[in-house]
C-alpha cells in the first residue's frame, strides 16, 4: 500500500549514476551536442573521446539527430556572431566620434576647431586600434569553427556510426505529435509542454518525440537509461534552480519505470555526466563493435498509441505533413 503512494523524487547518488553509465544506455540531447561548438578544441576532443568509450551503450535518438542538424550552423556561428556584435558596437562609437564638437546651429555656439580636430583624431585612432584588436582576437580564437571542415561534426560522426536510431514511421510520429498536442500539453505532462508555442506542432513536440524514443530504446533493450540534457526547463527538472537543477521531474521517472517494466531513469546535465564519465568508463574498451541499426527498427510496435494513453489517439496526421528522409543519408 505504501509503495503505491510513493512519490519519485530526489537526485540519484554519484554511485548510481556511474553504475547507470556502466551498465545501461546513455543518450544525449541535441543541446549537449550543439554546445560542443562553444567548447575549446582540447575540451571538445576529450568529450568526443569519452563518447566513443561508451561503445554499444551509446544511443542517439533520431529526433536528436534532426534537431542537431537543423541548428548546427547557427551554433557553429555563435562565437563569430559575438565578434560581429562587438564590431557593430564600435560602428556606433564611430558615429559618436564624428559628432564630437559639432557646431550647435541653434545657439550659434562653436568650439575651437584645433581642439576638436585633435579630439576626433584621438577617437579615430582608438577606434581603428580597437577594430584591429577585435580582428586579431577573432582570428586567433580557438572556439571559431570553420563550417567547411566542421571538426565538431566530423568528431561526432566518427563515434555515432551505428548508434543513431532509425527514423520512426510517419504514422508513429504523427500519433506522438497528436498525443502531445491533445493530451499531454492540456494536462501538463512532461516533457516538453513548456515548448507548446515553439514553431509548428511537430517542432513543439520535439522533446516528447525524444522522450518516446528513449522509452522505446530502454524497453527494447531492457536496460536502465541515462539521459544527458542541458534543457533546464521545469518540464524536465524540479526542486532546483535553472542553473542547478536538483532532480528529474518525478512524472518522468514514474512514466519511464511504468513503460519499461521497472527500469531506472537517470537524468544529468552535460557537466555532471562528463565529471562522472571518467570514473565510470576508465580506459577505452578493447572491443568497440557497434550495433548495426541501419536496417532494423528496435522500436517497432512499442506503445503504438503512445506511452501514457493507449487507445486515446483516434486519428493521425497525414504522412504528407512530414519530411521524407532518404534512407541513404549519412548516419548522423
């Protein structure tokens, strides 16, 4: 009787997370992978190596792949945009310098032209020097990523081969989107109900599409799962601040356990994961044979009507509403 009233809450211990990394499946959110673009090359390489050490326990939901590629170029240009913002600010300073000492026609007051000229020259030299320093900083900044080569994408492709989920059928995606819009959002069921205003219905349901794939993977493999995400909204976390979330939302833990016959769900931020991954993984495994998922769908038949409301979805969106993804596309 007491077990039925128990509320799932509290953060797992370090030992529990380490055990989950060692024996379960580890999946990553798109935001974690996109943040690699803002990491310095040394940190980036180390993190990619750790991902590779996960071996067969690594899992990338198809929806994560889609979101990563949709936002990849924007993330790669984020640091360059900061330098562009600096140059824009300097351009405004040029206008201020050009206006220095301008004659006030309304009062006919004037300034000594020699002193005004000197001041303007000093301002111009400072601006020129500042622009030069900004240019040098940008040229030498190790965080700048050349999209023509894109070392982030190259590194991820090298370790994700064979670990990216097959695209779910359009019918299955449509059922999940409809359940998200018609059932989960009105009832405030996590995850993703905070994203209801984000883009179209399919885009708003992105978190729930990922969640469905996570449950499907754990259910198919009969393992615990560690999900690494830097999405700190309250439809993923509870009890802590945005900067230091305390625990996964209890509803997520309960639903995961219910749909996977009691398997455990661990949720950590990227910094938490990489801090524990060194302890959990140790030296790279000798055998890193990948599971070939290119011709199989391990989630076929899993909770056809959605994980929380079987039978409630009476209709699906037409397949034509969804992008047709070529089966011959790169694995990530």
